[in-house]
C-alpha cells in the first residue's frame, strides 16, 4: 500500500529543495487510497407510468433525480454549483432533435446533465443508470441505480390488448392487423373508424388493465370526449401498431377535448387533429387535447397534434406528467383566418412536470407556448420539473391581436 501511494504521489506532485536546503512538495492532488470525497452522490430513478414508481412498461419515460446529493463544503446551492452527469445504459437511441446543444453538435440521448433529467426506454430489460457528480475543485463521486422495463406483451394477459383498424374489406375482419401483438395475450381485433366506440370497448370499467392499439395509416373519427379510467394501480396504454404514419384521431365535434383523466396511462405513437372551426374559444377547457386536472403518472410520447389545442391543463395537485417528443403545430392555412383563436400551448403545473424533446409552433394569440409550474395560484407546481431539448417558435406571433413576434 505504501509503495503504491508513493508511486501515485510521484506522478502527481513536484519534489525538490528550496534555497535553504529544505525538502518541499508542491501541487494539488486527491488522495487515491482511503481519501474521502467531499461529495456523496445520490441517484434516484422513477418511472412516470408506474404506481409509486414501481412499474415501467415499454415505452417508459423515467425521471432521474440527484438532488439528494450532499457536499461537505460551504456551497450555497449545490444544484447550481455541482456538475451532474447521467449515463443510461441505453446506447444507440440517437440524438435529440431540438435544443441549442443538439443543433450545435448533437446531443446523445444516452447522456444527460443536470440535477434532474429524463430518459425514455423503448425496449424491455434491466438498465443501470450511472451518476457522476463533480464540484468546482474537481472532486468527484459516483452513484448508480437500476430500473427494470417490462415488456407489455408479458404484462397484458388474454383479452387485455385491443387492436383497431379501418374496414378495408367485406365479411368478417376487413382490416389489416399485421403488427398487432399476437402472442399469449390473445388480442381482440375490431374493425372500426370510430375512436369513441373503440375506446369505450377498450377502456370501460374501473382499474382496467388494458392496451388500446390503433393501426398506423388509418384515420378514426371522434365525436365526444374520451374519459380514460383513472382508478386503481394498473398500467394502461393507448398507442399504435403496424408501420407507416401515426393513426389520426380526428375530433369533429364542437368544444370537445381529446381525452380527460388518465392515471397511469401512456399514450404513444398517435396524432390528434381538429377541425379548427369546432372550438369556439381556445381558452376553455373544452378545447384541451388532454384534461389532466388531478391526474398523475401520465405520459404523452412520440405523438403529435395539428390544429387548435391546449395540450394540457392541470391544477398543481398532479405528480409526474410527461410530454416527450410531442409535436403541436398549427396548420399553416390558419394564417388566412384571423378571426379564429389559434394557439397551441401547454399548461404544465404538476409537480415533476416533464417537457422534453418536443416542438410547439405558432401561437397567434399573444399567449404562452408553455406555462410551467410556478408559485402562483394558477400554476402552483414546479417541483423538480424537466424542460429540455425543446423547440418553441413564434411564441407570441402577431395574429391580429397585437402580439410581439419577437417575444
């Protein structure tokens, strides 16, 4: 041990004699054997969908938190002072599309910085999440945690997966169900172009354990708000199967929101569209894409909306609400309709709100693109939120209301 320590010291330090003949040692070093770092790193990971963070179905959005990290020094704000680096054991996921860092040099999704962060696991498996914390003097400490992502084909049993496709033939099943999971869960395959009917079939009842999948490339009509079950502890999914463009849910009824409720729901790979003349006032809750007041553990992932939506409404009592790789873009033809309120925006007031890798464009009302949790009564959340890698343009474009396009 002593010989090894001397070798380390020899490599790091400068030895010599001063003019008086005294032996001196100079340089900065960290004791490698038995020396204690002033940092105690703490890595915590929690799945957005799971009840109390214990259940993660692929695709799973995971919130990571290093705010319990401590330092023996006298820094007043560790969150702002220390450097937090995350590695998610999930290479090959590509780069984030948006954000300054992504545009400059690319930003690998397998790496993140910050006291809190987010990663999406698309495949089942057990992953080790590594955290490295560094202080301004160069001292470091590491911690790790593991998370297990469950295969939905394993989680859902017989009759708990529903696949819907437009009718393309006559007599029996006319739809193409290629890509609908057909393992031991014995999926229910139904021809329809009615989104409301499909969701009533798939998600009625309390504490439902269900997966509702719609064929890519098809369009489904919606005439009423869909209420997602928010009882119990089971995980639920509303998504897509097959290949091609996301399935479209076309909302045609006046003042009808996309869906409301939804504890432990993950919505992925879908596209909501609205006839823009069917929403009389974009500030009413009836015009929301998602009404999530009082809802927790909700995810909207790899999805889009076109037309006229508020993408979320919440009252601050929620926890873990995630919008990841979500795109909301107002149709370009609305530029010629100044009498219509046109404003895609999001009210994210839950605790641990997550808005990552998403795109919002063209708010013509002189309004916000995202209103995040604050200390105000209207948006009282804001606890360990993650807003990163986003694209927000025309946040206050002048559409006849006097907005400042540069704001």
